[in-house]
C-alpha cells in the first residue's frame, strides 16, 4: 500500500475505501508492519478501512482508527468482507484491495465486479 501513487487514491467525489488483508510472510516484523499500514491509511485520507483476517488485521484496524480513519470495519474472511462491502459501497467510491497472495483478497474484487470468485488454483471458490 505504501507504494500507491497519488493518482490511484484520487476519487471522483466518492469515498476512499481500503480493503486490507494480512501480510503473511513478514515474520518478526509483522505486527509493526501492520500498524504502519493502518497509520498510512489514515495519512493517505482513507475514509473506510476494511481489515480482513485475524490478529494481524486487528492490529491494522486498531492503528487505522487510532490514527484517524473515520470508519473501520474488521471482518474475519473474504466472503464476509464482500458481503459487507456490497452494502456500503456507493457510486463514486474508490476501492483498493491489497494483501498477501495467500489472503486471496482478489476474491473480494471479483465479487464486487460481478466476476466468478476463484481460489488459488483459479477454480471457482466454494
């Protein structure tokens, strides 16, 4: 997320929504990295963070809220995240979906764009 340029975070009058999953390969630096991403979301003017996953996602969500993101949601899995987003996204909103490949957050993007939701092997997910 820290490599996103300013152009990718501009919206056409809508909100900035960041759907952020856990970064699974960070080892000892994992907690601090998730805290940093939460803070960065606030600094970037994100209006809503949807943190997807377990303990590391919770750290990200807590840091985002503490740093000033106006709305923060914490969900445990991709299906729940997609269902939630379908209820809150409005015309004009911009949605960034980012996580480790293992988090399979592309499933959320597929759901939001009306595509078939797939798993790691490219087969339809359950």
